[in-house]
């Protein structure tokens, strides 16, 4: 007796639909993508009961011809590609011809459409995937697709739907993401009786403000890279440290994607800037030639494969680092919480007196050696314009800025200075090293020696030359001249931990940043060290000379600020 049978069409379609339509937000996603592919300028999304009861998407796009209106609901019916060759260069959001049939397999669907030049429109009603009404209808140019009683015939799926407010929030988040991707398009979201949320056509910055909020928008830096991959958009200043990666969005050729490579590249660029487990906000748009990226990987088209992932990874890293590196970024870097920026270039005369002082701090070399970019002559930076009040707990500087009280973590600050200088030296091609008078043998644990000698080239690029010397002993020949570590054995132990943790992947730059951060950490003043006036001044001056100065290389903040108003408020004035 045979056991295998071919499933009836209706069951096969429900199974296929399951891959595309998971919840109301997936219906909305597919319908919005169709509207965008149809050239819509305005898209209205309506949902009732979180989308379970009703979802409607209305657009002013090109509409569907009468003869296509029923065909569009057949599996694998699409106007977007013709044959398999077209799969290599997809420029539309849709191409699989699966959305409309999938939706019709799990809900009742009604379509009203009219093409711009047509005399009359079309109305189609489908139940259980079958057209039961096809007729003339007066309809505005564009498409309106209404989906009712989602998953009514598929109790297995319906059971997994969350409460309406949760489903509604997924829809709202999705509409926000499309709004971020396409700021020139007007979007509107109507939910039950609630007031409509509108996104009128706008610039991208304005859209970010509307979708992610003014607080994040104000911290956004523009990203712009042309080659080898076009990367544009915005990333947040490192002092935005969010608890989840929810505000990190990637679009490839206008398509929202979820991609580990992209996420990794972004986080690597922030590696020394935000604390572990914290995330920046980012809206990054990649322009990749369609033949360089395969979008046909996932039924929901959320995942992609790049032909040259390494190039994309590097491009994102470079674009993000450039955006964060600007002088403007570091000037505002210290602005934590409220208050006016302390620094108004026109009003403050350059304070050159601090420069010789830099030489006085034993651990801070003369600026000419380690400076990573020229000091702008027109104005002192935000740190050097502070008045030093003193040091507390042998670890924190207390300073007065214009209308603000500043507290500076001396170790975090010095660590950042050391890190930035070492990194700049490495980028210039060489970290100056200092040969040990007598090469120093350091004993390490089993396994550690191997890790360290395996990374000997990378360590040498950081100024640290080590070589194997017996089983569990390493010989240290040179240390970085700029910041000789105070004691070598603990440094090597920490470096081993870095090497074990940072995967040997594409992120070579992130990896050597991690090593430099550790070297910096082991080379600088500790909390618990008294600093004299000249040393404090030297540290502040040095802070202004580096490219990025808001956080220590492990992401902890360098400075905390309180405005005079805040201080007075606390005293009930
Ligand atoms: P795909 O988008 O992958 O082509 P769909 O099942 O989503 O497949 O849609 C099938 C076809 O229906 C599309 O190729 C398109 O021609 C047409 N279509 C769907 N939605 C719209 C719309 N809003 N405006 C115009 N045409 C549409
Ligand atoms: Mg589609």
C-alpha cells in the first residue's frame, strides 16, 4: 500500500504561505513593498485589532490591469522578473511572486485597483485563495488591498499571534522602518480609533527625528562614502549607548535587511567607543550593484549574501569611523546630558600656555611626537579651555567650564589619549618602539604562549615584539615607545584574553584596536595617583588633540558634566 501522496493544492499553499506570512506585520511588509515597487508616492496602512481583524494598504502607484488582477494572486506570478537570469540583478523589492498568493491562502483578500489611464477600475474578492468576485469598480488610481481575518483557516498560526497591541507595535515599527528607508514617500498609519501617525515627505534627517525621536536625531552624524561601496545615512555619536540594537537599521538598495556581517562591521567601528552590551543608533544605506548581492536567500527577503563581504565590511567600518572622527564630533563629544556646549570657537582665545606643560607629565609625551592631528590654532578645544579646580579621590579632576561643572575620570581620559596616539601611529605605519635593554623573559600559562606568538606580527605592529623562548616563556624585545607599559606580565595576560575573545575574522582593525586598547590601559595613570597642576593641564590639552575623546577605549565615559542650572536645581534654588 503506498504511503506517499501529493498534497492538495490548498494545503501546499498554506505551507508555502507559512514561510512568508508569519504575523500581521509580514502582510504589511509585503504590501508596502508592492506599493513601493509600483512607484507609489503615498502609502496608507490601516490595521484593526493589531491586524488580525483587518489590514489595508492603499497606494497611489501604477495599479494593476484588469487582465492581471486575478493572475497576480497565483503562485509565482510576478511582473518583476522573467527568467532566472533576472535573479542576478534584482532592483525591485519583490520578485518571488509569492506575497499575494500567500496572503490569499491565509486570509480573505479584496483588491480595488485602477491604472492611471484606464476608464474603469477593478474589484476582486478572494476567499480561500479563489476569486469569487471580479467586477468593474470605480477606484482611484493605484491599489487598495484589504486583508481580513488573518489565519482564520490556519488555527496553528493564529494561536501564535500575540495580543493586538503587540502585533500593532510590530506593524508600527515596520512602517517606521520603511519611512526611514524612503523619506521622500509619504506614509500614514491608522490603528483602530487612534489618531493617525503621519510621515509627510521629508529629508532623511527629518525622518529620523520623526521615527527615532529628536534625542537620537540630534546625536546623529552623517555618513558618506562613495567607493568601493556606497554607504550613506547616519550614525549616532558614541555617547548614545542604547540597551538594544533596535535602532540599528541597514538598507541595501532600499531594502531593509537583517545581516550579521553588516551589524558586525558597525559594532567593530564602535568597538572602543560604546561599552559592551550597548548599542548605537544607525540608519545606514548601502548602494550595492544588484549583481553583487544575492537577495534570494530567504523567503521574507530579509537576509542577503554579498559577493564580496569583506569589501562591504571594510566600507562600513571606514564610513562609520570617518563620520565619528570629525573634529566637530569630538568637540561635542563631552556634552553629556543637558546644557549648552561649553565651547564657542569665536569667543575664546587660544590657550597656548598649556602646550609646554604637556612635556611635564612624565607619562604624556610631547605633543609633537604623538599628536594624531594638527591642533587647530583658532581655538582651544573643550577640555583645554576648562579651569582646573582640583583633583578628588586621587582619580578625578574637578573642572569649571562655561556655566558647567566637569568631572573627569583621569584614567579613562589618559587611556583614551594613549589609545588614540598609538592608533594614529599604527595607521601611519609604525608604532615607535623602545628596545628593552635586556630582552625580558615573561612566563605565561600553557596555551597563552601559543596565542601570543601566533599573533606576533599583530603585536609587533603595536610596538610589542615578542618571541617564543622555551615552552611557556616569551621573550619581550621591545615595548611601545610612546607608552611603555608599567609591567609586562599583566599586559601579556590581558592581551591573551583579547586574542582569545576577538575572533580572527574580517575585523582585523577591530582586533588590533582591542590590542591597542589593552596596551593603552596598561600604560597610563591609574586611579589612585595624585596629579599635579601641570599634569592635569597636560592631560586636558592632550584630550583636545586626539580625534575622539568622549569615552575611554573600553567605552566608559571620560567626563560627566552638570550645568549650573542643574546644580542650582539640586540645591532647590
Ligand atoms: P512580487 O512582488 O514578488 O512580484 P507579489 O505576489 O507581491 O509578487 O505581487 C504579484 C504582482 O502583483 C506584482 O509583480 C505586481 O505586478 C502586482 N502588484 C502587487 N501589488 C501591487 C500594487 N500595490 N500596485 C501595482 N501592482 C501590484
Ligand atoms: Mg511583492
